[in-house]
């Protein structure tokens, strides 16, 4: 029970019950003012005015004039019946339509039962009355019927107690049920989190299928857990790949360094040392590439975003790799639309493009063709490197950007980090790297935000 009262859902439900009860009180107060207080106030003003007029009539014209006025007043059919009682100084009733009244005069307002019997039927009235005592001892009671107002007032009093009590009770019961329902959903999230912390990354938050806020939260958490699981799997694969990639060069390095003291001549020893330095340089290249990819993925590399002229950048990349393509008997061409400038870091984009070209030239057979294209959309620019070579297996397509993954033939130089760097650069600029088999051939595409020049503001007419 202590947990229930400490839960946020129960406190919110209790707060809602309090606000609902307060709102009911405000509504009741407004209804009381409109339906009871204002009509009563208007009736009081009418009675006060009539009492003052009748009192002045008695003082000026005497008892006979007052009696005639009271009887004429009784015959007038108004929305609220007029009541009166005129008693002389000796206690004799001169005229009255009130069935009863207090024996002694009372100051201030009073409500008198004024039920009338006509043809055996009782009609309920309640008179809001003022009691006036004249200087000569005569007494005048003047009133108006407020029976309807009194009925509304009584109904409001009884209804208010029931509604307010019911609102408080329903609010508390609703708070209990709401707290339990929310607690079950939160417990499911907590249980999943504890399983994940224990190392079971396959656990997911159960969905109720209602599409409510908790289902949307659970869907977001499950998506996050799926990505974390994928990232952890990628880390494990990278760790295994790093160990595999470094095992061979370290083994060769050790064997060469162990063989250096046994060299037959200084020239042979120098050759062994040169080979060892080459292995060290290759490992440095691997570590530098891994470090650069990690920095880009972790957003520690601050890109120098600016306008990038795609025509010039693609022509530079093609000119740089054309000698290598010619040497491999690969036709290299470009197809770039005009005015497709992008926004990005030109150095990183050039690095990504040259990595794609390097991969394409290394893996396509002689006689194939490679095309670098750039086309513009409404808000993006797509850069693609397309070849008509053998492509890759569809099962390997999604794994190509992974670090150290290589799907090409044996003997092709490389360390398997080129596409990983391209994927990191593409993700930094927007939608990531897209790879698609063309059968034959492979298309690697990068999507960049498009540069749109801003129009100059027009000069004012006065200028």
C-alpha cells in the first residue's frame, strides 16, 4: 500500500480528483450564483421597493389606502405571487393572504411557509418577507414567492454532497486502478532492463497492441535494444577481425626480428629489418584507419560543412584514379548534372569517393567500365560509383561496410576498412551508404544535402 501511495500515477490521479472536485465546486458556485443568488437578490430588491412604497402610502394616506393597495396587489397575476399581512395596533388583521406569520415582528429577511388551499388542492409557496412596524403600533408584512428558488437551492445542496463525495471516491478508486495498470507496464520495462543488464541482449519489452504511449515507448526501447545488440555484435566481430588481421603480421614480424641476428650478411639483416618496418607500417595504417572511423562515428571529427562543387570534386577524383584505371584496362567515365552542389566536408567527401573508386578498380575485371555520377533531387544530391563487374553475393551485401569484411577474390590487396570509412562519412553527412547489386555490377551511392543559393534581398524603392 505504501508503494501505491508513493507512485506517481496515484498522485496524478489524486491530483486529478482534486482538480475535478474543485471544478465541480466552481460549477456549483456559478450555478448557485445564476440560479439562486441572483433571483433571490432581485426578489429582495422588489420586496424592499414595495415595502418602502406601502410604508409611505400608510404614512401619507392612512390605513384605508394601504388596505386597498394591498388587495389590488394580491389580484395582480405576476411571475412571483405577492404576499402580505396588515395588522392594526390592536392586533386585528385588516387584510392578509399569508396563512400564518410570527407573532412578534422580526428585523431582517425571513422566509415564511405560505401554502394555499384552493378547491381542496394545496399549492406550495414560500414567501421572502420583510416585517415593518409603524410608529402607531401597526404592523405590515410584505413578501414575494420564492418557492421555486428554494426548491433549486435544496436540490443543489443535496446534489452537491453526493456529487463531490462520489467524485472523491471515484478519483481514489481510479487512482488505485490507474497506478496498478501503469505499475504493470513499468514492471515489464524494468524486468526487461534487468535481463539486458544481466547480459541477455535478446530480451524485448512486451507490447500490448493498444498503440498507446507505453506501446510507443516500448517500441522505441525495443528499437534501441535491437541497435545495441547489433552494435555489440559488430564490436565482437571487429574484435575478432582485429585479432585475426594482426595475428599474421605480428607473427611475421616476430619471425623476421628473431631471424635478424642470424643473418649471414649485413645486407641480409637490413632486408629483414626493412620487411619488419613494412609490417609495422601496415599495422600503423590499420590502427590509423580504425581510429579515424571511430572518431567519425563518435562525432569527434568536426566536419567543415560548406558548399561543395560536385563537378570539380568528381573530376578531380576521376583524374586522380584514371592512370590506375587505364593500367587495369578499366574504362572510367563521369556523368554529372549541372548545378548539383552539395553541403558537406569536401575533404571527407573526396576521401569517400576515392575509396569507392579504389575498391571498384581493384575488384572489377579488365575490360569492365566504372561510372561516377551525381544527380540532384529537391533537397539531396546522390553520388554513385557504378560498375558492370561481377558484383557480390546478395547475402554479403549488408556486411560489406563492416570493418575487415572482404568479399572479393583472394590476393587482392587491402585491409577491409575502405567501405567502413565510406559508411562512417556518409552517415555523418546524412542517410549513409547504399549498396545495390545490379546483376551485373554493383552500385555504391552516397546521399548528401543539396546546396540551394539564397536569393539576395531586393533593395527598397527609396534606395
